[in-house]
């Protein structure tokens, strides 16, 4: 028993002195629960993306648009406040309405492709009708405010009608004493919704590229260095640049094979339609592979052995998976996470670009931002890898 006790305390002391093992064992579960808690705590509240077309050139159009855009998050009218026949829950199903102004044709195209949830059109005769005041004939003419929405959105339809109706009545009361001049007319459109698998496929492809760089690049290089193979190769007439190019070329080939398999499964088995340019897709995949290969080379340069490289890869892997939008959208995370953490995740930019190119999903960033961010990661990681890379073990 004494020997068992002493061995136990010796193992405990060794474990506590191993900062990497301690971090992976204790810090990782804490990080998991914190991040997933932040992501899923408020998932019952969602944003609605609304297109706003202002055809009216008079003051009432801007006044009404301003009223809509100023709707507070928590005080948005509930559907049941107007549509009393609705039997759904009375609570507000959305956290906020996000409005985007634009031309009618462009916004309706976004609605048809599920990049918007609804489109509101303020008609051209809005100011003329309301500002006529006492000169209105009997019966008074009406101005029809259009609501374009997918009829399949059974929860959103009564909610949007409940939002618009009191705003219209409020503007009428401010501008004229004539009631019911503004009417709401609904137009149904069949939007092309992205399925879950449509969203996941580009993310899984980006994840496979990342893990190729993190787990299949650093460890083999470290094994060659620890075994003295790199040192012996460096003493031969073989140029070191040739060795590195061959190493990168092999992993680019593996990335191509991964891509072919994942896309084949997605398109043939799950009917995912690749709607973008195949040439653009190849370019983004090539760029993303270079990013994570550069990170892998940097890890190989600074890690002392394979065990420390694996620990480092896991430390990098987890935040990238959780904060890149690979498995779930990240546009509802807390502002601090969105502003300061997500911009540091290269997988975020690769997954965003692939989703836009492959399935025409609305990008979180402009494609120029995605491109510049990935190029910056390549430059910085390559410079660090070159600076710290060792061809033999340091004594």
C-alpha cells in the first residue's frame, strides 16, 4: 500500500508539472462549455434579414423607413398583438430586424436565393397620398406597402405583419387624420433555402484542409528531424528547397483527393448543388491549403518533439472548429467574440469563401476581405517558419 501511495503521488507530481497535459485535461473542457454556452444560450432568438426598397422620393418614405429601422430589439410588436387569429406563441421569435436598403430587383433576387428573409417595398405614391390631407377624394386613394416573403415561413409571416401594421398606422396618425390610407399587400415568393448539408459541406471541406496542415504536416517533419533524416538529406547534393517543394506538393495532392471525395459524396449522395465556378473553388482550396501548410511548418519549427506538436495542433484545432462557422453560424455570438476572436481565425475566412463559391451562401465578409486575410496568414506564417525552422535537433 505504501508503494502504491508513493507511486500515486509521484505520478500526480509529474502530471501537475506537465503544463501541456494539464491544459488539455482541464482547460479544454472548460473552454468547450464556455464557447458552446455562448453559442447556444440564446438560440431561441434569431435575427431576421429584411430588404427595404424606398421608391417614394418624398419625406414620408424616409420617415417610414426610419421608423422601421429604429425598431428596438425587445419592443418589436408580437404577432398576436395584431393577428389575433394566430395560435402560435405570443413571444417575439426574433431578437432583432436587420434592414438592408437597395434596389427592388436586387433585393428580390436575394430573397429568392434565401439571402434575405423578407423584402418591404415603400411605394412611389406614399408621400403624395398621405400629404394630400383634406384634399383627398371620397373614397380616399390608398398606398400599398408591399411585403414579399416566402409562404413557407409560417412563423415569420404573422410576425412581419404584426410589425408593419402598427408602424403604418403610427405614420398615418402623424401625417394625416385619414385612417387606413396605407395598406399592406403580401406577395409570396418561393425562396431557395440552404439545407443544413448545403451549409455543412463547404465547412467540412475547409476543416479537412485545416487538419491536413495541422496534423499531417508538422508531426512527419518533426519525426524526420528527430530521426536525423533531415540532417542527412541536407548533407546530400539534394537542394533543401526541392525537398520542401516535394513535401508541399504531396500535401496539395492529398488536399485535391480530399476535395474530390467530399464533393462527390455531397453531390451524389446528398444532392448538394455546386453553383459557383469550379476554377474559383480550386483557387480558394489552393490558397487555404497553403495557409495551413504554412501553419504546420511553423509548428514543426518551434515544437521540440511529436508529442508537443500534437498538443499544439489540438490547441489550435479546437478554437478554429468552434469559432469559424464550420458546424453552425457564428453571427449570433457575443459581440466581444465576433469583434476580437473570430477575425483571428483563418478557417473562418476559408469556410466563408467556400460556402459562397460552392452553394452561393451569403458571405460574412467580402471576398476581398477573405482573400487578403488568407494571404496575410500565408505571409506571416511562412516568414515565421523560415525564421525558426531547424534541419537538425538543437543540443
